[in-house]
């Protein structure tokens, strides 16, 4: 009778003891010293796990800074103040942090750019981009406007207005998650110091662009000739501004006949704003 | 030859999730992205096979000789929990690359009912050590297949905005799981 109680108690007790001892032994034998700086850096990172630094999440970046010599200014969400804090923990001087933000290289609202296809499928840009005939838009380079980028934004910086992505510059940290997910590559990153950008993604020639969109880049080259800093070139029938050379003088904005070039900070999609502030 | 049938049987006919309904928690919880689903599946293979060996040894070398078979649940849980912890500690030191790829999934499996379930099945079916290992391997491969299929389906479902609001998220995932289960029931009877 008594053995029916004693045996199981002893067996389970011994099993527990053996495993306890095994784990205690393992925790000493297999002890891995973690660098305390990893924890320190991880604690001051924003924790949004946006992946803008190029590492898998904030944990990955903290680890890479300490163990793989990653730069201290890679966290777009934390900005330059965070870069300095990380540099202080690492005991190095902070690398130059260039704050960037995302902007939409398209002004083709439902009014400005023709939509040829009555698309009734899954409302996701990645699905819409693979249908025959390319997209609901007549322009195959334009913003589809189903908001796949809005969904992936961890900071609530994007929204869809008049069939186009609108960027809330105050919220955008420039992580680039939306740039990666956009099947049309119509979103791009630009330094926050940059004030002038080309708002068209089309590689078509001028006459073809005119057929589908009233605000597309016609590749006329007026901006190239007007730029005093020689910062603009035509690439694939599209004006491209080299932000390193650009002095933000704005002479190209006044020259552009299609009103495709404009200031980065003002959303120029309706005609009134374009006429009053963007041209 | 029996072992081959046992292996195939435990993958398809007696699929651990879709026929036995064990391990449904990670099946729904970790199946939103196919990358994480793969990680979970591989970690399950690893732990399940190890746990099958350890529980078989404990059952046949300790519990049976002492006539304490009724303690199997308690001791299996103890063994599996301790084993997973031990493996995690050891991997961190011995093979950091594997530790990183299994990552957070190892501790998640500690109390997974699929692990305990397979150990109990091995015991009830009176499998030998080899058969236990084969059954564990088959079951965990079945788990991997099921969870990766599920993750692929859920990735597509999450893009679909035509789903009624009341069904979005888990409800539609459960419906999908049910349909998958019915599909896998089609394998039953192929292998006795």
C-alpha cells in the first residue's frame, strides 16, 4: 500500500532532480556571453521592426551593429538623434545620417490619368499588377491605388486619396517598406532636404504619355537644358534629378510644360494647387 | 517495407493536424507567413523526433519495469519540457546558426500537444524504438506540409478583400483548415 505512494513519488522526484541537474549543468556548460551593448541598443531602437535598416527587425539590427560592424545611422525611424545614441553606446562617432522620406512618382489621379480596365478582382496592387493588359490604369507605370503600401506601412504615413497614394511627410520615417512592396516601383525615397522631384514613373515617349495621362513626363528635355546645376538627365524617356547636384532652385518647375516636376512637400494633384503653388 | 508505409501513413493518412487534430494551436497561430511556418515546421521535426526517442526510453526503461505506466502523462511532459530547454541551451553554444534559424520556435513547442500526442500514440500502438522514430518523423513532416500549405493559403486569403467582415481573419482560416482536413480525409483507407 505504502509503496504505491512512495514509488511514484520517488521516481518522479528523481526524474525531476535529474532533469533539473541536467539543465543547471547545461546552463553553465553551454553559457554564451551576450554582449550587453546588444541589449542596450535594442532597448533604444523604436521596435517597429520595419526592416528599413536592411536587417531582420530591430533585434537583427542591434546584433549587426555590435557584431557585424553595421553603421550606426541605419535606423530610418530613429533619425539622427538615435544614430548619436547608438554611436555613444558603441564608442564611435556617429555616421552621417541622411533623413529620407518616401514620395509617389505619379500624379495620375483618376481624373488626370485614364483607367481603361474595369477591374473587379482582389483589391491588392500585387494581384492587379499581374493581370493581362498590366493594370487598371491605361498607363502601365502609374500608381494603381489599391493601397498595398498603405497596409505595410508601420507608421500610418500613407493613405489613398483620389486613387493615388498620399504621403504624410510628418509621419513617414523613410524605412522603405512600401517601396519594396510596390509592384510598379512608383514609390521612391528622397532625402528630406530635397525640395524638387519628378512626379512621373513612365518610360514611354511623349506622344504615348499624352494619350493616357495629362500630367506625365513627356521627355521633352526642357528641364535638362534649364537646370543651372546640370542635375537633371533624361533616362528611359523620363527626367531624373540627381539629388547630390540639385540646388533646389526650382527653375525646372517653372519650365516643365506637363507640370510633372514639382516641390516635394506639396501634394500637387488637383489643378488649382498645381497652378497656384506647383508651377 | 512496413516502416515506409508507417512513414507515409503518418504523413498523409494520419496527418497529425488534419486527421488527428493535434497541434492546432501553432497551425493557426504561426501560419500567417510561409517563412515563419517553415521555421516552425522544421523546429517541430527536430523536437518531435528527439522527444519520441527520449519518451520511448523513459517509458520502457523506467516506467514499465517499475509498473508505473499510469505516470506517463506527467513524466512525458517533464521529459519534453526539460529536453527542449536543454536542446535550446546546447544549440545556442554548439550550433548558433541552427539556433538562429529555429529561433523562437523551440520554446514555443515545449508544450505543444503534437509532441506529447505522438509520444502517447507511440506508447499506445506499442511501437518499437525504430517504429517510434519513423512515426515521429512522418508525423512532423506531415505537420510541416500542413502548416506550409496553410500559410500559403492564408497569405492569399489575407489579400482578398471580398471576404465578409464577420469571416475575416481566424474564422476563414478555420473554415480553410476544415476544408483541408476533408481533403486529407481522402487519403484514409489507402494504407491500413
